[in-house]
C-alpha cells in the first residue's frame, strides 16, 4: 500500500503533463500536381466557379460557358453554353443528386441587383445548350448543393440547397430551389454577413454554412437534415441561430471560398487563406493567403482522389491551381507526445498491479 502511494502522485502528474502537452504535427503540404489554363471569367463575370464530380472530372463555369477537364488531366473542353448576352458573377456550379445534370447560377448577375440577378440554368453534365430555369431563381446566390437523397422532401432529386446573401452584405438565408419548377422555398432566415459557402457532411447529411463577411465572418453553423426537411415540409423557416456553432474555438483565416469535407471528416474552408477543422471543430491547419495568391485562395475538392485544388484569385485571364493531398492538412500527435503518453500508460499498469 505504501508503494502504491509513492507511485500515485508521479503517475497523476505524468498523465496530466502528457495531456496538457499534446503536441501535433502536420504533414508537409507538398504539391502533387497542377491544373493549368483554368478558363478565365467571361466579360460580365468576376470569377470562374469550379466543381469536381465523383469520378474526378472538373467542371468550370465562367458565366457564359461550361468547360470540363476529364479525369483531372489534360486541357479544358467547352461542353456547352447559356444564352448569349447573359450576365453572371459567375455564381456556383452544382451537380444534381445523380451527377447527370448541372445547375449554373448567375449569382448577383454580374452587377449587384442587375436584371440577370438570381437566374439559374440547367444543363446536362454531358454537355449541350443550357436551359434557363423558370421563375426568379435565387438572387445573390453564393453557393448551391444537391439536396441529399436521404431527405424526406418530395422529389428531392430535382432540388438544391441554396445559400443567398443581399446587396448590402449584411444578411443571408438558406432556401430549397427546384431546378424543374423554379420554386424557391426559404428554410433558414436571419443569417449574419454575406454568403460564403455550404457543405454537406457525408457521414450524417448535416448542412454546414460558413459566414463570409462582417463581424461573424468565418463562423460555421450546422443544421441537421431533419431541421431542413421540417422547415420545408411545414413551410416554417427556422432562425439561423437554431443551428449549432461548429467552430467555437476560432474561425481561422477562411471566408468561405470553397467548403467541403474530406474522406476523413476534416472540414476545409478557403477565402482569406486555408483553414482545416477537425471533426470536433478545432483547427488542424490555418494559413493566411499569400501575396502571390493576391491574398485569396479558393478551394475545390476532388473526392475521387481525396485531393484539394487551391486556386489564387486572378483579376483577368486563365489561372493555374495547385493540387494537394487532403491528408497533408491533417495533424498527427508528435512522436515525443506519443512516447510520453505511452510511458504514462505503462506506469499506470504497474501501479494498478502493485495496488492489487
């Protein structure tokens, strides 16, 4: 008994020290490739929007035409366009549940509140002429994703979750948009700041929303699929604060230019830099954008290869993006910490044996 008492105090402090000094080491972010000659935005657009499909094909929407790079290699091919004279930001390009169709957004229409503000176009992912979706669309759309197949909303396969802002950059909302009927139904109101990006967690179909502007910039809130379905099915939008704050320990450098989960459940966000969050909301990696990138990094995710495409902001002309392995932004315990914790476990087992 006396021996156990002399060991118990060092054991407690050793374990405490091991937990308190839990250091972490990120893998090196070494480029694994580049994507060259990303199409420049059309004359009425501010940027080119990118989206990978599940097989690794990369789609680019420049506000007038859609381009495709097959299999992540080679050059981009023009696979279709919208009507000539269209004015777009361009807004997001999104794939349908089946991956067979594309939804193209004009965003704010190339000028805040312009006549093409909110317009959506529908197009086959195989290419062809795009069709304008009837109705007024979703003005100031910042991002859109296909509604998960697990949703209880009728005809979910034609619907998308859309994140909208306003002309003053001081508010945002979420809605469900039907790409066939053109009906847009509000589901979340009173969001802070301007639109940024949204992501769906493939593990539970929860929706994650990043605030892009103002005092709340960088905050990420999550909403369960049940919350979304109930708000739509009862025609009763919920308040933005009904969501759960995902990242209470810090917002990082991001402002939501690309938001997605990698294969290990880490959440990536771009914008004023790149921030990567662990599944518990704590920061795994945070790096402000560099002067070489014009202090702005947009991100796209290739789920087929678990790779991240980082594209700097380009004022005009084609751009070049850099590819990284998503796992390189995750963190692992330092070897010294693992040894310390291992020693604590061994001592704990010895103390237990002496006590018994």
